[in-house]
């Protein structure tokens, strides 16, 4: 849609008419030759005071008027206004902390297709859909094993987050499970967040193996910083190895300390349902802002003005040269 930023400028369009009406014709003094017999030679002619008023031809007046209109149009700043563009502000920040210790390669997780696969592959498949569904949220991803690492800082670029998620393999960060340190890293990630709703989804299949910060202490600090932690247990609590046995009590305590929920996921369907409940419980509508992109078009009438002036000047030069036929001949 075409609009004018300053349409009131066009009020000056009839200004030349007022000038013609109110201002007297321009007079100028020029040299002249006196003829003694002028009275006889000028019989029948109207004689004035000697003023010469150039004739105003219609094409010339139309040309001047067109130049004036182009000047006003340029000053009015025409612009093309596009379709409305809406942007939804971030409603909440969601950090996903995923255990990628060696035990996550255990093939006891039933996928959505009913086929048994590794725990991490099943988690990745469900997480991929969860991240893709983020509309008004920023999402981040922390992975942990022997130490926690920020794989994806808070972003709205869900495509990049899903691409990096697909690269995860069990044991990439070591064989241990540093639950407390992962929570500590998430708290630091939330420090720069200006969003009130801060959610950490902590997913693990083992027990803490020597974090510098105890998981329960880290959860208390998270609660003081407004971070709600939802914990999800993937491993088998009856497993024989201590490193492979999920610490249900610790995960429950972490969730309870921050007002979050504890859940157990044994297959893809159950894990997807857990994510859906967490998403619905913390759902919040982000503020929406709308604007229309504007493309300035003032250059077009300005260019037309310059082109007309150049053409008029060229026409004047050609006309003057045509009136001097002997010029340029030998």
C-alpha cells in the first residue's frame, strides 16, 4: 500500500496559482534603439510604458507545474507499506539438561515405533519434537557426563538446537553423571535471563558421582533464583550397577525443592506425555508486537525531477543551435 509520510506538504500544490494571481509580472530594463519614425511605423499598435512580458505558453506552464509537483511529492516522502509483521516476545526460558554418560547407551528404551533402542536415541527423538514445538520460548541445551557443557545457549533458533541435539552420542562427555554441576551451570545460564518464567528440565539415568556442588544444594540455589526444575528419570532403579542405577530419591528432592515435578520415563510415549504435561503446566503467552515494513520511494520523484530538468536543458541547447544555421560551417 502506498502512503505519504507527510501528506500535508501537498497543500502547497496550488501555491504557483497564488503567485501568478498576486505577484505582478516581472519587469526588467533592457537596452533599446530609438527610431525617429517609430510613430509612423507603429500605427495601429498598442503602445505601453515599454515593459516586455514574456508570453506564457501552455506547454511551458505545464512543464513548470510538473516540476513543482515532483518537488512536493519528494518532500512528502512516499513509501510503500508492506503487510503487517508480528513478533512474539519470549514468554519463558527453557533449559534442557541431558545426561550423556556412558550408561545412556543401554538399549532398554522403547521408541515410538515399538523398537527397543538406546536410552539417548529415544530421548533425542522425543526432545527433537519438543524443541520444534517451541514458539514463544527460548530454548537452551546442557549436556553432562564427567562435567557439564553448554551445547546450545538460550536461543529461538530451534533449527540450530535440533541440529546440535542430533550430534550427541553416549559417553561424549565422559562416563560419570555430574547432576549437581549441571544444575549449577544452568543457574549461571539463567543469570542473564530477563524472563520471569525459568524452567530447567533435568533428564538423567544415573546417580550423582562426585559433583563439586551437591544436587540438593544446587536445587535450593536454583529455587532462590526463580528456576523451576522438572526432573525425569530414564534409567532402571533396580539396575545392578551403582553407576547405572537412577537415584530416584535425589531427583524427587531436586524437583520438590524448586516446585517442579518428578517423572519416570520408560518409553518414548511416556516421555512425550511428560513433556506435554510440563509444557501445559508452564504455558504462558508472550507479548506480541506488530509493525509494517516501510520502503522509502522518495528517490523516484527526485530522479524524475532531475531527468526533466536535464531533458529541458538539452532541448534548449538544441533549439538555440537550430536557430544559428551558420554555426559550425566553414
